[in-house]
């Protein structure tokens, strides 16, 4: 791919804090390399703002290699920008051309309040995990990983579900603000394996209860989440969440 | 998990939508099949006989209560979910491109359903209420066929019915496979078959319904 430089107009959401009213601010950046990542372009912009004596833009990032899920940016109307199965840090500037205008907003969801600028608080996801996204193990030596036979198909499906990096793009994209792809993945990765069996029923009931408490919306099967998920998590996991919930919900003894 | 918790949870509400939706889907098969009797072109004799049976048989009348129950639950739950889902994103995006990741009809079940509700009010007003009045006032046997013939001579009514059928098509097209996904059925082998069955169902049912007003309007049947 040929290397080129570009000048861009950026419209970025600026918001002082959780209570403040935010707005889109316009910035110009010059000579951006097509080989930069989107976040590196933001670094250039921030350095420019610092030199100008202005407040740099707050945005989340950590690994910058597509595995931590921090880099939440809604770019030109799409979570993580125009590329499929991709995070913002792995989006490269060759996705854009000279003269483009790029609009960058934070994830928008009542359950992900804005902390500052593009940074949102995703601790609602942590609370869902705390409600049931774990297994109980005895302390002591780690068990031999191959001691327990597991069907290859189940192991593969669990592994694919476990690829979820908790980025929240599914929620940000969903017109209903539903977290069911995330919760479906987190329930599936444990429900499919024997290690997850003891808490299988309480896990799905508690995680769904917490998800509802956090104010996420209800899935209507538009499958926008699957299309925008950087890890390609399948909506088959939402179906599994539904059937796990149905069986667990019907088999409890409470009246 | 008590029953109340079950049915008021997000997934429980989806189950309610899916169950009542599938129930209404089966009802439409009965409705479309009986109405298709008008195409026998026997001056409505078979159709009216069926219509008479449907409005007088007590088992059917009893099932009708279930139908209205299911319909009302589907409508109210649907509207409540629409409202709740809308409020889960208090601040809207300035720029959003939903067409890049999903189909318009899958995102439009609320509005399609509302159009269907408006259509249904008109439709019940045209056919159901008249039939019931005739049933209880007990005079003349009610000729539903003639009533259809008269109604479907109007441009406006035919236009509204076709619009209703179009809304129904998209609602069913998404709804059928969506209901099964909600009930937890998603399978590499069977999901494509389910999608095909849903498409076939929506096409056949809606074509049949659309042909009814058109057949009267263009005098394809006498
Ligand atoms: S399911 Fe996909 S989009 Fe949702 S949090 Fe996990 S990785 Fe992100
Ligand atoms: S910064 Fe870690 S995934 Fe983008």
C-alpha cells in the first residue's frame, strides 16, 4: 500500500465532566501519515493542543494492539470506525483520505456515563461479571489442563466466546443499547465447559439480573452488535444466553 | 427467580414477545387459508360457510379470547419495550450509520408494529364489529363476502389494505426468525432453514392477503 500524507478536519466530542454539557469541537490536523494508527493521529492532535496551551482530549487506550478493549471511539457513526472486526487502535489512517472530515464521539449509553470527553465509565460491565462471570475452584496446585476431557466443538465455541474483550462496542452500536452480546459471550464461555457447571444456573440468572439493573436495553435481534464487534462474537451466544436463562429460570424452585 | 422476576426480566419480556408472536403467526395461517376460499369463485358460498362456522362455533369463540389475549399482550409488551429501549440511550449520536451494520426492517419493528395496530383498528372496524353486531342482533344471516366486495371497490380502502400488508410483510420477515432466536434456537445447520421458512411464510401469507382486496377491486372474482 502506497504511503501518503493527509490533512483532516476532526470534530471531537468535548465534555468537561460527567455533569457538564458537551459539544463537538472542530480541529485541523496536518501531514498525517497513512501508516499511523487512529490513536497516533489523536496523539499528534493532543500534542498540538498542548503546544497551543489547550486541554488535550481525554480518550481511553491501553494495549494499542487490539486486545484490551479500552479504545472506545464512535467514528463517523460506527463503533471503532469503518473497518470490520477491528478496534480503534488497530484502525489505520489509510482508511481515510486527504480532506476528510471525521466525527468522533464517545460510546452513548445510559449505562456507560461519560467521564470526560471520549472516556466513558464501563464499570457496569464489571458489575455484571462480578454477579456471576466466574467459577469456583479449590486452592492448591493448578489442575493439569488436559485432565478433563472436553468435546473439541465445545472447547472451540467456548474459546470463541472468550475472545470478547469487553469493549462495549455492541452496546454502543445497538439501537436498543442492549448488552446481550457481551453477557451472552460471558455466560457461554463458562456454560460450555465442565468447569462452569456448578454455577451454571445461578450464573445466568444473576448476570441477567445485574444487566437489567444497570439499565441496558432489550435485544430485538437486529444483529448490529455482531457486525460491529471487533472480535466477531456471534449472536449464537445471545441465543445460548436466552436458552440458558429459560432453562435456569424455569427450573428454580422459587414460586 | 420467582415467576414475576422471570417475566419482568429483559429476556422474560423477549420470551413473551416471541411466544405471542409465534401464536399470532399460526393464527394468520388459519386466517389466510379461510379467506383464500374467496378464490374458489363460487360467489362466496364456501367462504361464508366458513365465516359462519368461525363466528358461531363455541370452541372457536373460546379460542378467539386467547387470540385477543395474545394480541393485546404482544402489543402492550411491544410498546413498553420500544419505550424502554429508546430511553437506554439518553444522549443520541450526532453521526450514526446504522445501515452499515443492520437491516432497516430489523430496526423498525416498533414502527411497523404501530402501523399494523392502526391497520388492525380499521380492519376490526370493517369486518369484526359488523359480524358481531349481526350475530347478536340475530336478524339476517351476515354476508361477509358481499361486505368485502363492497368495501374493496374503494380506491382508498384497497390502498390502505395493501399498505397494511406491506407493513405486515416486513414485520413477519424479521419477526419469524427473531422469535426463534429469542427462544434460544440458533444452529449452523437449522438457522438458514428457519430463515428460509420465515421468508417463505411471509411471502405466501402476504401475497394471499394482498390478492384479496385486489381480486375484488379488479373483478378477478365475481
Ligand atoms: S461482545 Fe464484542 S463488541 Fe461486545 S464487549 Fe465483547 S468484544 Fe466488545
Ligand atoms: S487500546 Fe487495547 S484494544 Fe485498543
